[in-house]
C-alpha cells in the first residue's frame, strides 16, 4: 500500500470529454485529491461524488483539484457527470494502470466468491507530488468533508 511520504504515481487518463488529464500538469501548481471509486451511478459512488461536488468551491479556495478515477468508460463518466451535475474530473482507467499503481485493484471476497475489484481509496497529494494522506477502504458518507479538513491542514 502507498503511504504518506511516498511520491504519487503519475498518470495521464482521459476524462468524460475524452481530454487527457495528467497529474504531472498539477504538480507545482495545485494540491490534488485523487479518489478511486468502484462504479459510476451506484449509490455509494454517487453519494461520494455529490459530496465532493458540494464542496468544490472550498476545494478551489484551498488550491486543490479533485479527481475521481474508476475503470468505467469516458461515455459512462459523461452520463454520470451530466445526470448529477458533477464538477470534478472523472477519469477512465480502462486498462487499470493507475489502479495498479495506487494499489487499489485487489482481490476481494463476497458471498464466498473471490474476484478482482476496486478498493475505495483517496490520496491527498501536495503541490510537490508527494502523498500526504493515503486513505484506503473509506466510507462514502462524510468522506469529502474529512478530506477537505486534511487538505486545509496542508
């Protein structure tokens, strides 16, 4: 697992509009909150995305870019964003490269069955590209507020 003090793995992925978003472009300019979530338009993921959207102005004031990443397609991200008016970049990690780099794609067990799946996780990265907080197995409700408090303490 990644932890505080580790360099943030770089990525360049397409967003809902099929434009590439690169972590390298933020380094030196803004902090970043990278949150990995399992699936567009599911109850927990929708709650988490709406809470981040509600706090967008406060993240902007803290010079922080919020980015959500899942293995859904750009088209799925666009529909999810438009349905709920989401304001953050939603990036499509179809091949799972960022998920592997951040160690959030893991074997899970449900109902006695093992399969690979996304671990809900959030990484707070400072302007120098260093992970300041690595939060694994987070719960969606209230998470955005907790993350904002950690960002403000940077």
